[in-house]
């Protein structure tokens, strides 16, 4: 694989598809900034103090226009940033070009091979001989995984001289990871150990709760209609799973006129679906009758090849749930005599030999709203990304205090409420204020939080500390002083 790092006139490293798209990317970034009030509030509040001055941040997160606003919020607060995507199909090339030209090192393009993807991840972690990043923003954990596996291999190599063996696993992607580590070990046997020793912590980017309910309600039909010319109205659509993602998907499909069926394991979620007028059946009940299948579960092995071969001609199969293992793509690819016809990038028709009929699979079973469209809209991502900035600030601020043990912390409820409040003005909201008597009556502080920790209105944010001695709840008070 012949890939090489390029440099801007200012010396910033990058590898993107087409730098000539940078002006287009900049125009869309400027539009997105207006729709991302939480991130812009971070810049206004913290920018003058430059709290990230001296911090090196690596991101492994879909390189979209919305992510570009996150990156430039981190740089506006003083950070130096290197970035890669966390999905081979999710990069928006004009966003990558604009950031590479203007503000951060970027290694991402739409349609990477798996080998290219992991090369980009390695480049995003490569801060030169001083070690690796101080902080990581990681969506899915691949950058963190590469460091962990690298450290493990270096420890074995130091003790025994044994190199990682890619043939020790059947997982094609993990074989690539082991190959990257193996090939670098002899040249630099302490590379990932130095990264581990420098790393302060990781904030795990995810979209759950509010983000997925309303984000998927927007981006599922967007992806379906960009990928195909199917009319959703009148079709039978199966939504596998009725959590926040499934609720948003089912609502969008129902609103578009589809007859929606839900599959569920959870009696509470099943009852919720029924109360919304949806049928709850098993996949096996409807596999040969439905027109659209959407996996949203966060689990694995949901739609298998034996399901797909029973589907009607040109049934659409797609995933908007857990990365790439909800749909049995390996089983489909290895099905004897199956024929793959690429209609356009991320839209493939797979024809089974015994019936000469086919199904349409979107984004190769990966996240279709990013592979076939542009993901969640800017306003939704502003909520999620504002929590990321807050978590990164907290990790950096407390790096030398011993406040956090080496463990995972969940961002607390009062930050959810604070981030939500930052977005209300954009929508013209004016909140009612509790009196002291009212607050006392329901046993909450006048200023909040108003809901128990298990009630998630926005995203669930995770922060992983790599240092410290004490164990405390994350952000017991509000150290960021958000106004």
C-alpha cells in the first residue's frame, strides 16, 4: 500500500482526497457554526483563556462538517490537533480538505480500504519522537485499541522477542492491526509504550438519547432517499430494536407513510412500540414480506445471510446501529454463487443464484446515515460535541491533580442540562423558573439538576482517565464554570 503524508505550505501534515474542495468545505463549516450554538458558546467562554495551550489532541471520529466545527473549537481553545475518521465511508471530503488546509492535521477520505483506514489511524496518533497525544476523542475506540494492542505487543517483544502474528486471528481487520504493530516493532519497540505514558485520557464520543432519537429521525430517511429512489410510503419497514435509535427510525418511517414493524427483546420497549401503533413481531415472522429492513440494536448478528436470501426482490437492508456487525456481511460475501452489483458507491445489489433475485445493501452494512448521507444534522451534533469539549477540558485541567483514577466515568446529569440550555436560545425557548417552595416540594435544587442520573436527555458521554489515584464521580461540581 503506497500512501504518503503530504504537507501544506505551513508544514501541516495531511492526507485527503481533494484539497481543491477546501473552499466548499469552508462555506459549509460557516453554515454549520450557526447551527451549533453549544460549540460556539465553548469558544466564547473558554477561548480567551486558551485552556488547551500545549495540549496535543488526536481524534478518531467521522470527519464531517459537524466534526470540523468540533476540531476548530478545540484549536480555538489552544489545542494542536491530528484527526482521522472512525468509519471508512463517513468522511465528507470537502470538510477534510478545509480542516487540513486551515486548522489541523487530517488523514481521512470517503471510501478508504481497511488498510488505508488503519494507516490513517496510525498517522493521527503519530506526534513524532516525543510520544503520542495527550488526549484522545475516540468514537468507537479504534485509536485507543491500537495503543492498547501496541503496548501489549511491545511488552511481549521485550520479554521474548516474539512478534505479533496476524494469522493468529480470523478477523480480517484485526489482522491489519497486528500487521501494523508487527511492522513497526523492530524500528521502534517502545512507540506505543511512550504513547501510553504520555496519554492523560480519552473521551468517548457517542450519540445516544436525544442525539439518536432526533438525529436518526432526520438522517435515516435522508440516507434511504439518497441511496435509492424508493418511495417509503406504502412500504412495509422493519426496525430491529426500539431503543432511542429505533424510536427515531420508526417515527421517521411512519411519518413517511410506511407500515412499521418492530422487533424487540425488551418487553418495556415492545410495549412502548405497541402504544405508538406499531406491530411487534420477530424478524422470522416478516422476513419474506417487508420492503425495508433497518438494524438499530447495538448488538451483533441481527440480520444473517439466511434471512437475506428469504427476502423479496430488491428489499433494502441497512444498518444505523452498531458500526458494522449487525448485518452478516461476511456471510453474504461468502455465499456460494452470490453476485454483487455496485449500483453506485455504498449502494450494492446482491443477487442470489438459486432465485436470481436480489437485495439492496446500503453502506456495506456500516452506518448508512453516514455512508449514504451526511449523518446527524449540525444542531444535534452540537449537543454531543459540546459534552466532548467539556470532558476534554476536565481531563486536561485535572491531569496533575490525581482527581481521576484509571477508570471510566460517565458525564453527570447537570452537564446534560447545561448543554441543553445552551441550545434553547437558538430555538426561541424561554424557561419557567421554579420558586423555592416549588423546588422544595419536588426535592430538587432551584438551579437543577431536575432529573435523576438515569434519565438521559442528551448524549451519554464517557471519559476515560489514564492517570491519578483517587476515585470520584466525574465533575461533582461544575469546574468549567459554564454560564
